[in-house]
């Protein structure tokens, strides 16, 4: 998660407009593929009222990235996504990117995929 550029609207879910307004399509992004894709499990409320991961479930996948000038971050990808073959720290671009800005001004990214830039 990274801090937004001043004047960018926060809240209201993930949108391409927030991604574009933040200028993220102009900043080099690199894939950190050493760990591969990280599985984010589905969570369900248990009998104790707390959220617990469902065994062997996949809600989404996460790829760690490095954004020039900002540092390490991550992008959420679809559960069935297959990562293309490329070298660790290869420059990439997001396919159908969207961004969300929380009330504290932190960015979160989603995409339908990644490809070499």
C-alpha cells in the first residue's frame, strides 16, 4: 500500500479512474516473483463468531511488486490466474488495473493479470 497523490479522491471501491488519477500507469512496476503467487483463502465466520480460513480454498492470488520511487507493494489477481514466465524483477504492467484508496490515504491495487512492459 502506498500514499496517494494530493487531490485524488478516496473511498467508493476499486476503479480504473483512481489508478489513472494516481499516475500509476506512468510509474515503472517490477514483479517480485521469487515467492510466486501468494494464495489468499476464503474466510467464513465460525461458531465462535470469528473469521476462519476455509481449508484448500482460494479467494484470490497476490503478486508482490516493486514500484519505482515508492518501494515494495502487492497486486491482487483472480483466483484462477496463471502467472506468465518471466524473470524476477522484470518490469511489468497491469492488465485491466483498478485501485482503491482507503480513508487513511493508502492505495490498494487489483488487476485481471500482468504482462511484460
